[in-house]
C-alpha cells in the first residue's frame, strides 16, 4: 500500500469518527482542450500536470488548521530534498506564520516506518542544512514514529496530540 | 471579472501582505489515460471532471481554519440550491463541528454585490427552509455586504473580522 492510500484511508476513518477533517487536495491539472461528445458530458482530451504550489494535505483538527506534505522514499539512508518543491517550503512557512500546524510525513519504505516531523525543523534543514537531504538518522532524531494499526492505518493524530497539544498520548483511543 | 478571479486576486493580495493564507483547491479531475510523447512529458489525453466533495476555498486566518464556497448567480431574486452539492453542505457541517470558520460568498452579478453569509445559516436554510433557494432579500438580511476596492478586489476579511472575531471593522486597513 502506498503512503497516499494509507493517509487517505486514515483521513476517511478520522472523518467518519469525527476526529478530524483532513483531505488530500486534488492534483493540479492544466486543462487545454475539452470535447463535448454528448450533452452535459465534458471529456478532457488534452491536459498537463502542474507543479503544486501548496502541500498535498490540509484540514482542521481540534480547531486548528493542519497542513502537511507526505513523502516516501525507497532509500535506506535519506530523503532527498529534490522531491520537495520550493513552493511547498514557502507555503509551510506561511502556514506557521499564520498560526497553523505544519509538518511532513515521511515514509522509509525499506523499513515500513513512517515518521511525522515538524515543518519548522524541515524548513531549517532545507534552507540551512549542510546536505540536500534529510538522513534517516535525522528523521529518527527529530521526528516521531507513527504507530500503525488496522484502523486507522496511520495513527498520526496521536503524534499531533503529543507534539502540538502538549498532551500524553492516549494509545487507548 | 468573475467571482473566482476576484477571489483568487484577493487571496494573492492577502498572502503577499501576510494577512491570510487562503487558496482555491484545484478542480478534481479523474485521469483515465496518459500519454508520454517524450521523456518526462506526461500528456493527459482522457480525463473527466469529478463532483467536488469539499468546498472550493480553504486556508488559515488569524490562527483559525477558514473554509468557504463561492457562488455567483445572474438571477436578481435568488440563488438556487441546485448549484450547491450535498457533499459541500456535509463538508461545511464538519468544518463547524471541528471548530473552523465556514461561510459562503455569494455574488449577485446583476447588482455587482457580493455577500458573505455564515455556513450555519446556509445549512439551516438548505436543510429546513421552505424553498430550494436563498432569496436576494435573505442574503441581504442574513449576510454582510463585502466592500470592493482596487486591492484587494474583495475585502472579505473585514467581514470575517466582524462576524467571527467580534471586532469593529477597521476600514483604514
């Protein structure tokens, strides 16, 4: 299962149980040509993927605006920053400026481990770090491991509670 | 100028001046077939518009999650609820449940007037009202007129301040 599918399933679970309202934004697509083979039936016949100007996920949790980007890597050693668009870093800076909660969710597929790491730390490494990547050791050091379960697949709101709401994690939830 | 363009321009202005971070979500599109006429160049050759499951706009303002839908009508008497998807009503209910600020922005193009109206009021009319529309008189009664200017085109954060932050409007801003 891909990280995107796991997150979508988890967000559906959280929405159904009224825990949070978090959605993946649609992929931005530039539509060039549309045909109308039948009345009211629009068929897009030429379009292109656009570079995203924001992160992939956002929503509301416990009254706060939540905004994050998800990345997975097959590398066992690091996530390269080439997979993060500069626009996404600028966007997350603004999320923090306006009082939202911003973070990255990073999966190392080799280990089947998924971490949540604060956007402020990622921005610092992205802009001022010595390397153009974040190492697996840094993700372990600065991030927090997301518990996996049957439902939700990724219990990442537990990590959000601990990091941003200064609470003990309640694993009984 | 369309309402969408006015809102996008206003949101760009607000973002540039660090007043708020509000984006229009991309239109959801179901991609069926993609060609690769050249390396790294993906061309979508068959795709269809999907029914939106959420509202068009969301973001962060003064630490709060903001979520709204924008509609314009050429009618001089009412906005029909047929233009609002049931999914969008369900979505806005959840926005309110989770502590976000939710509303509609409605433009009557005949009068070049644009109003902000709280989602709670719209949901009540949508679900329990006598008609399948909201009349121009109701929009005037329950909504608040958005001031227009050169920049931003629609000063709708003034209305948000007044309605949701219990403050006097500061027209000097």
